[in-house]
C-alpha cells in the first residue's frame, strides 16, 4: 500500500467508516467488513479526506473539467473534493436528486450543466449499478466521462458476468480509480489483524470478480 492509502485506511478505521465483524450487505452476502462513508462526515476530518482524494488524483494523473456526484454519498464526497480543488481554480460540480422535481428549477440535476471532461465521485463500487445509473443520467449531455473515483473498490463480481464491476466498466470505456481496494486491504498487515485478514481472504475467494 502507498502512504496515502495507509492514511486513508487508518482514517476510515478511526472514524468508524471501516468496520470489521460480520455484516449482511444489500446483496444479501455476509461480509467480514463494512464501509460506511457517512461516518467520515461525523468524524470531521474532512480536510484530510479531501487531501487524500487529491493525492489519488495526482497519483493516477486524472484530468477533468468538473465533478459529478451521485446521490447520496457522492454529493458530499464530490462537493468536498470540488471545494478543495476550488482553492486554486474553480471546479464546477453537478449532482442528482433521487426524485425529479416538478416545480422551481425542475429536473433531477442540481449544479453546473454537465459539460467537458467529467469525473464521477462516489463512495464504494460493488456491483457498479450506481455508477451506471450516473452514466445514464449524463447521456443526454455532450460530455466525456474520464472515469469514476471511489474510496473503496470491493472488487466483487459485476452485474453481467464473472468480471469484477470495475473491469466491466473498463470494458465499456469507463476507468475506475479507487483509493483502496479489496486487494489493498489484504496487504494491510499491522493495521488489520491476521485473523481478520484471513476472513477477508476467504470472502474474496468466494466473491471476487476476475479482472480480465
């Protein structure tokens, strides 16, 4: 793991965003770990979180003109990143409502009109459904999706094959950039106990998608 990845994992553990135990996921799978990005807001180290996003962007060499944050976790993560980037240069952001508004400004998008090179920012990629929903909302606009930036890539199978969700998206031309992945967790000796690492390895053997 790189230094900023270790910093993020330590922050996630300290804040309670990353938990170890036995959790039932939305998919019905029993997982030995759980990630809840909302806990990062409660913890309050938002400036540090934004810095870690920027370190990933710089490390991966991602270039973009604006940010799109899917409701709901992507709204605060994308806004946090846009605020930090705007300290040096304006960074527009757009996000969606879950329900279409039929009065006032109307529609289901809030913020800047989607245009140019867009980076989607969200918390976790599991099946890839949330990111695909974002792509569908952006289809009517003249934009280039440069990729999706997430805090955690669970590297689990996607919706349509044995490929992991990020690989399915890559095959469709959408790169996924993560601060940490399931593989990274397994190299976190000294941060995660050996017994918990063993449970995560067992989970990976059952649910990890292929990456080719």
